[in-house]
C-alpha cells in the first residue's frame, strides 16, 4: 500500500493511504477543513520539506515517511505540524 502526505491548512500534515483516510484522521483531533485547504504533497516537496526533531532538521519528508513505513507504523496518522 502506498502512503501519501496531505497538508491540512498551513500547519498540519497527515500520512495516509488516501484523502478520505487523511480527513478522518484529521477530524479525530480537530475541526474538519474545506477540501480547498487540503493538498497532496508533491514529489518535489517530499524531497524539499524537512522533518524536524528537537528544532533541528533531520530528514526530508520522504526519508521520514520511509522510516515510518520501515518501522511498521500504522496509517493514517499525524505526520508533522508547525509549532508556533
């Protein structure tokens, strides 16, 4: 099964097999968003966006997703968020 990253609004990313699963995961935590506030993260952005740990960039989104898949994590789940 292929897993995708969906961006919700400006601050949250969900890892899921499809948009419906991503929406359901997001709705468990917060109010749902309109579809025009959700985007599939492109291949270019998967290699450009950085996953941070302890305020330090450690991997690209693609590398982090692969790490999660290899570790046997289950999806859908929150992938990342911007802390403000």
